[in-house]
């Protein structure tokens, strides 16, 4: 079998996990990694060394710039921060790359997102957003009992990372209820902005987001920074079914009806595993379970809108780019 070609842009904390996943692909591949930061390269190389893989079937090449890449890829994984990511992907498209797995948030504005959609569409490319709970075996099982019917989804967690995590649960909501056009309200966000661990140019928020979809579904996502020990808990309710998933403690509670075969244990899964399956699906089928770039547009646009409005309310500064990554 001819070697498949994988490109990884960015190999910091998340990128290095994508690298581990690429090493576990079940077919021969050449992986080109672009990372200008020496510390991040060393982290990625150390994590790669922790993975058992066939060194005769896989080879890895390290670059400082996308201009150093050789040839076109079968899949390009973009794991840089959101700032400037649209321009990076446009450069990659112009170099002939056409299949993308993109970390979230995809970019920092609706205008940038629209431009990215146009660029990929014009090149007949495809892109998917890495909100990988769609690949969790537990959520695949749970979804069967709710799919394409009105639901209420509620999330509670004990940290300030609502900005960077909301897209995961908004995507989970859309995927389960089958409606991608939820409108969001940010009136219950806390009147405080928090530092973001990914750098001084990014911010974090906390509090509650509420929303509703045209099909009658609703959601609320609450991140409370008072106590980091509050478990991350997801509750999903429909007309006749109620399930609570305690992700932190890996438990599922079937509240109604009791006889649904959902199991008691929740299986947390990791990027170093889910990306292996995602990449295999994209390369072998040209499709995967993740939201396409098109499907995730409304969710991103709504988050840009409410976060920017909140930041403007607190600082008096009108933001063109949403400082969330």
C-alpha cells in the first residue's frame, strides 16, 4: 500500500496528541510536522517516543514553516491557535492541500470563517471541526435514544473555560437533536474576564450560555470558576428519556426510563485515540462523523457574537476578532 501523506500544523499540547494518533494509523504514512517553536517540537518528539508504532511503516519529518512542506497531503491537521489560522489554511489550500481537520475555535470572526468556507469550496476541498465527542462510544450509544427529536441539554462544570469549551457542547447538542441553527444568549455570563492559559492575546469567560433551536430544542452551558472540583456533568432530556453523564467520574445515570440499555460507565476518550479513527475515516471514506466546516458555521458565529458583545460591555472596546481559542 502506498504511503499516505499526513501534514500536522502545530505540535503544542493538542498538536502533539494528534501526532501520537497519526503514529497509530493502521497503514503506512509519512507525517510532516510544521512547528517553529523548539520547545513544542521537543514536547511532541517526547510524546511520540511514548507511542508504540511501526517505524518501518511510518516516518516523520520536522519543519519550521509551511513553505518547507513537500508535496500534497491526504490529510492536513491544523492545531495552531485560532489567531491567524484562516490565513494559514488559505496558504495550505493554495499549495494544493484539500482535506483538513481543524481544531476549534476554527478562527476568530464570522468574516474570517466565511472567507475560509469560500476558499475551501472554491478548491473543491473539505474540512471538519475537531469536536470529537461524536466519536465517543458512550455518546454514540446515548444519541440513538434522542436523535432527531427535541431535547434539552444542560452542562455544568467547575472552571472558567467556557469560551474554549462551549463549542464542544454546542456541537454535541446540534449533533444529538439534528438542528444546527441554535440562537444563543449570553446575558448570564459573569461580569469578569479571565486570563487564558494559551497566551496574553486570548481571554476566557465564565457563567452561563443559554440557547434554543428551531426544532424546539434548548440548552444551557454553565462553567462556574468557584470550585474546580465540580464534576463536568451533561444532562440530556427528551419527552420520555433523561440521561445524566458525569464525565469527570465516568458515570452514566439513566433517570428515565430505567430500562434503557445505556450502561453505567462513561468512557472518556483522548485525542491520541479519536484522531486515529477520524483520520482513518477521512482518508478511506472522504467522510467522518465530525461536523463539517459548513455545519459548524452558525455555532461559531453565535459564539463570536455573544462573546464579543460581552467583552465590549465589560471593557468598552469593540472587538473585530473574538479573543477566544
